[in-house]
């Protein structure tokens, strides 16, 4: 009988441990976010018009910030913005310091191995910013010193497209522009919209030009931690609703419409399913 009781106790403990394990496995990040009443979203603070500090209010503003606000509102929670740069985006997500990345992050096969992506909510392309008197073709820069932002697809594309060039990496795009001004590099590359915003704010913008040719086409998505299908679905559902309601177009026009500093036609729509 004692042996039987001992066996029963062991079985009970094992079942309890199993139940705990199953409960942990079934716990999901979306439920945790709603329980906490806040969502932490990583976004830029120095990449206008996607994310930057407003000079008057000192708040983060931009295209990505508007989408971050819309996602938080849809989930019924408060928004906590976590300022980031390109190199820190994925580490912030993986470490739990951010729940989502809404920071102009391009969807690539390499990144998709370590994080999940929403359906694209922005489409752009890489271009070159060069001195106004420099060459007009990308091939003119095959052996040039070219600046890029650390951790971006632009940095990777340069190594592939221009293997004989010298790629210099910077923490953010304003630092890359400073290097171009100083002659440390002969060109810098970034998403076309970011370059347009950068040039619009530059006091010496007449000294530079954006080359028309695209280095690559880029689809931008919301970054979600691996293994969080419920949160990913919630993000995709809200992006689709923003497109259907017209709010996605309103946000786009606020930052890229005809009256902005970075006018660019919207040649994409947010699909209901990725």
C-alpha cells in the first residue's frame, strides 16, 4: 500500500509538472500584452519621415509611429515607444525589451529565419545620395567609398552589388550624411523615402542629389517574435483593416503626400493576407 501511495504521489507530481509545462506552452504574447495593458514597440528616433523627435513637442513622430499608435489602439492597450536604430531592432525584440518592431525593417529571408514578419505595410527601394556634380549612374560607383547604416539591407546590397567598393557603416543616416559632406564617402545609400526626408531637411540640399536608379526593391513589415501566431494574426488583421478603412492611405499622405517634404506616389496596397 505504501508503495502504491508513493507511486500515486509521483504520478500526481508528474501530471502537475506536465500541466504547468502545457500551460506555459499555451501562454501567448498577445495575452500577456493585454494583461499588462501596454505594448512596447521599437521605432526609430532619427530616421524621418518614419520616426524622429519632433523639435517642438519632443515626441516621436512619423509614418511608423502612426502605425504603432494604430496597432496599440486596435489591441486596446497603451503604447510605449522604444527608440532604436537599425542594428538594435532585432535584439530588442528577441530580448523582450520590445513586443514589436515598427521601424522600417525590410523583409528578407535571413531575417525571417529569426523573426516573423507581418504583411508589408510599406514598399520602397534603395537609392544613392551623392554630390550634385557626381555621376548619375549606379555603375559610376563600383569602386567608390559608399556609406550605409549598420544592420540595413542597403549595407548588405552594397557588398553584393559592388564587391570592389569600400563600404563604410554608420549608426544612423544623419552620421552617414555627415561623412558624405566631409568627403569620407562618395555616396550613401538608404531607402528612397528616408533619403528624400534627409535631403529635404538638409540646409545644404542643393549640394546633393538622389540618383534615379533603384539598388533594390524593399518590402517593409512589422517584426514579431518567432512562435507568436496569435500576435502576428492580430497585427495582420489590423493592417488589413487600416487599408480597407482608408486610414493607411491617410497615414501615407500625412508623410509622403503632395504637400509634404517627401512627396512620393503610393504605388502599393496592404494585402489582407501575406
